[in-house]
C-alpha cells in the first residue's frame, strides 16, 4: 500500500512537472545578455521553483547588479505577500554562507560589492534559508524555503535574436525578439535585395526595428527562399524563410461520353500562374501521357483528352510550372476519372470520290468491335443540294441508309449535286469528313429556272437595249442641232458681208439682175420703196424672175437692154 502511494505521488509529480514545463512566463524582461522570465502561476516552494527553472535551461535569478534590480522593480508592484518572488540566493548548504545558484557568493552587509538586503535582513537563522524580493519592498528578504511563492528564472540569451511573423497570408514581418538588440532589418532573395518600390510584384517596407515583405502580387516565379538580414552589434546575421505562392489549379469537373473514350476536363489555372505553362498528366496502370497548355487565361476552360482506352480509370494531374523545365508538385491538383465508350463507336469517318468513275465512298473504323454482337447497324444520313442553284436550301435531299455489319458504303452521285454525310451507331453521331460532287458537265444536270432566267438574262438584256436606243436618239438630236447651228452661222456671215459691200457701188454685182427687172417702171419709185425692193431682191436670190414678171415682160430682154436698165435703176437708186 505504501509503495502504491509512492508510485501515485511520483506520477502526479511527473505530470505537474510536465505541465509546468509547458507553461509560459507571465512576463519576460531582458538585461545585458540575460533573459528574465517572471512566473506567477502556479506558486512553488523554493525546491520546485529551482527545478522548474533548470528544466527550461535556466536557473533562479542571480541579482548581483543594479541593472537587474531596476528591471525587476519596473516589472511588478509591491503587494505584500501577493507579489513575493523567489530569487536564487540561499544558505541551505551552510548557515550564514549565502550563495547564488552558480556557486558565487551573495555579498553580505559590510562586504564590498553589490548587495540589496533589507535593513534588518537576514534575520531568520536556520528557519529562513532562501531569498525573495517584493515581499515588503524591492529589497532582499530571507524566508522559509517551504513557502509557496512566485519565482524569477534567468537564462543567457542564445537567440533567436529575431523572429519572422505572418501579418497576413501574403505578408511577412522580420523583427527583433523582446531581448534582442538587432537592428537594420532587410529582406533578400538569394543574393539580391528585395526592392522597396511598391510597383514591384514583391517589395519590402523597411521600418525602425523591422522590415515587412509584401507578396500580394507575387506569382509562382517569385516563390522560393527569402532571407532576413539584420545587424547584431557589429555583425550581420541572416535567417531564412521559404515562401510558396498560395493556390493551385482547380479541376471543376471531368466528363466522359458513352460514344467514345475521350475525357473533357473543365478546369481553371493557378490564380498566381496565369499565362504560365500548365502540365496536364494523364496516367493509368498501362502508362502515362502529358499535355501542355502554354498560356492559359484566367477563365475557366475545357481540355479534351483523346486516344484513351475505354472503361479505364485515369489519374488527371494539372501542375502550374514556371517553365516546362521548372515544374514542382507544389502547385498541382489531382483527380481521378473513368472513361466510357464501351459500346461500338466509329473512328475517322470520311468520304472520298474517285475521279475516273465519279463513285463516292464513305468509310470508317470500328472500335470495341469485340464487345458487341456479330450484327450491328450503322445509320448513314446522306444530304445533298444542287451545286449551281442560287438557293441551295430550296432543293435539299436527305436520305437515311442502314448499313449492316460493314465499315464502308459507296454510291454514284447525281449530276451537279454536292453530298455530305453523318453516321450514327447506338444513338452516337459522328460527322463524316469531306464531301462528294456529281459531274457538273452532264447535260441532264441542267435545270431551266424561269425566275433565274428572267433575273439573270432578260432584264439585263432589256436594260441594255433601252439604254442603247436612248443613246442613239440623243446622238441624232445632237447632230441635228449642230447642223442648224452651222446654217445660222453661215447666214449670219453672208448678211454681214452683203451689209459691208453696200457702201461700195462696184461691190454690188448681186443687185444687177434685180434692178434690170425693175427697168419697166417709167417713173422713179420713192426712195423707201426702191430700197425695200432692193433689200427684198437681196434676200431672195430668185427674185429676178419675179421682177421680170412684175414688169410685164413675157420674154427675157436682150442682155444689153437689161444691162442699161439695171444701170439706170442703180443710178436712180443712188440718187
């Protein structure tokens, strides 16, 4: 029974010690090259406090100078017993011989050296062998080592002298610890100092006592190791942190099809790797293949994976890479999918035409043929329309043809018709590549279309004829007007010449005949009458006969008589 109690106490002690080691200090202060940790929960006796401090790599505080005393005094207020802290001085080994935990002497009153005893201390004799501070004042007071008080642990500063804190997902702060004297903080990537320009994808903000690394606009090319350099006294030291750009490509859905073993991947690139190459790996137990997407956009996109085996499970892995030669698994996502296409399906359906015979042949390759029965039906949809017709849709011909257990079908095209086709097997449809055209030179292929004839031939012909007639009439009218204009111009010139020659008697031979025929008058006419007759004779070249008839002559006069009469008339006219 006694042994059981001892075991139980040991277990409880170990648990309490383990709990104590896990606790954090109430406050931490630094002085010189030391760190002072103040613990106020739970309270311990001197032996428990001493064990705890040694368990964390330190010892109960050695308060042997005023600097340490000043730090202690500034850390807590005096509250009688409530703020009493054990420090390391004791005379447990020998009464009156006070020592610090490292074995050095505690300076006593009247001795040379630093001491901080209360005016009446030590005074407890063998009953009080341990030192405290804060019991009544900030001075040393001896107490019983069995009492439970707070305690101050001291340990040498070993670092770290700085710490890196995550301010946010994309910000890192490099700063000194509470007890560090580090200064001049700077971020580096490899041997290059990070820019301080805020326009850079990655930049740093340098402050007093810290430097912040900003990675909000970083892409996967900026991932890697970043180091914080700091100055400790006269030395430059470095601490390194690895940074990875958060995020991965996203696979939304992988679809299969019962008509073929292809897979359609709906996915989106890494948010911070847009325009970077993405590797799509497709693997199964029988092997693997790789597809590359060189510069995917930021939008959701689809990629078709072909040449896969039917009813097979594949692993699809999409990885964002800096280059095709710089890919890591840090930025990848993986998903499994199973192909279908176990039913009978067609591959590479096409239509060709032989020039010598004009025969059209549709052929295809059947996959998974071993998985179906011996008999199967392929339904061909054969569509044709006239080649020469303006409205091809008005004469489309569609035929459904069933082909049983065969992978080829041939036919003779009708003249001047263009053929295309598609095929269906078990509700799965495939377009047939290519086309076939009937011989356009065959006379049977000519089809008279009255609407096309009127629009294409008669209307342009009528237009040309009407246009030509109008041009001919216009030219004829222009020619006529030209002749009239020339005649008017000629008459004008003749009148002008005659008017000019009237002032010269010698230049008026044209009046002779007219005046001769007026010689029958025995009396001279008045001047206005004479002038009128002469002008009338001038305007009418044939007036000689008229005047002759007016004079009462039935026969022509002799030439000499006529001349005398004309000259007489001319003289009378001039008079």
